[in-house]
C-alpha cells in the first residue's frame, strides 16, 4: 500500500548507497508521470526527463557524477532537464490546446473572453517575456520594468538569468513530485547537482541549450545508505507568520 503524503515526505531521505537489487522500471516511470503533474510557470512545462535503466549508461553517468556513491550504486537514474530553450514549442502546444478546448460553436461570453486572454498570454506576453538575444533584450526589458515599477507593480524577473531560474524552479518541483512518489512506494532517491553537466549531456546526446536541473539516483536503500540523522535548522528560524 502506498504511503500517505506525510509518510512519504518523512520516509524520503537522500540515499547514498543502494542495495544491489533491481527496481521496477515501470514503477519508476509511473513516478515520472507523477512528476509532470507538478505545477509549472505559465504551464510551459519547460522540462524533460531521461530515465536511465541501461547499466553501461549508468556507469558512464556515475563517472560524470564524480563516482558519488549515490550515482555509482544507483539501480536507475533520472536526469531532470530544464528546457527554457523550448519556450516557443511549449507556447504553441498551449495555444493548440486552448484552441481545441474552447472549440465550441456556442461558447459563453465569459469563456470567449477567457480564451482571448489566454491566447493573448501565449501569443504576445510569453514571447516578450522569454525572447532574448545574448541577454541584451532581457537587460533592456529589466531596465524598462524597473522604471515602470516605480509607479505600479510589475513583473521584474525579465533577464536571461531570471528566465533560467523560472525554468529550473518548475523542474525542481517536478523532481520533488518524483522523489515523493518514489518514497510513497518504498523506493529511494538522491538528488544530485554534483556532476559534470557537459559530460552528462554528451553521454545522453542532449542539446547544449538544455540544462541539467538535477540527476536523481534511484534504488532501494542499503542499511548504510542514509548517512546520518536528518538535520534541519530550527523551524522557527525559517518560519514567519505575518
Ligand atoms: C538540488 C540538490 C542537489 C543536491 N546535490 C547532491 C549531490 O550532488 N550529492 C549528494 O550526495 N547529495 C546531494 N543533495 C542532497 C542533499 O545533500 C540533501 O537533500 C540534504 O543533505 C538533506 O538531506 P535529506 O535529503 O536526507 O533530507 C542535493 C539536494 C538537492 C536538493
């Protein structure tokens, strides 16, 4: 039986050593299906997931992960990518979806308005937000927005680096959905950013414009797989009720 959300969150630890026991790739894939249900900025879904089950590829990737135990002993790996570069494609997918979803002859007035607003968002606002050239347009937007922001609230995260963060944020949420789903079925994971991302991309034939968000080791925890008790700074240091 699957754990409850609270149980799965409590169970999930970063596991650095896995048992030499196979895990079911179909179940892992199902957890990746849960990952893509994570919320995502503007529903652009600027992410991709590589599910590695081939032992030779795992070996190559564990070298790119500096032979960390969490990669070396993993039964499978999941590479989470941030694909900011796919924004045009994803805008188009959203536009196609909207045109289909609202394709009814007797559409209510409020739905006609909603469709128009949503289409405007993906056809005009998103291209302005995401378009950039060597960071120059982003900087220009940023400066204009700072000036406008003196007079009214405005979205200020418009630089190239900001848009990369936007894509990574959503990819991180998907990664967490994945890890919690794995924990719910008693599977273990370890998120890793310690890797040579260029070598990872070369191994998986991933375009340069894609960015590695994290690599997640997967397996069943060994008795020595969890390195120590969980440490968190005091809750009241990070919690602010206003
Ligand atoms: C984005 C990210 C990157 C991480 N990179 C690594 C890593 O490269 N190697 C590693 O052993 N653990 C890595 N961790 C795991 C953290 O060290 C771990 O989450 C933290 O110590 C808290 O422990 P817990 O996950 O067991 O609660 C990473 C975690 C996150 C969220």
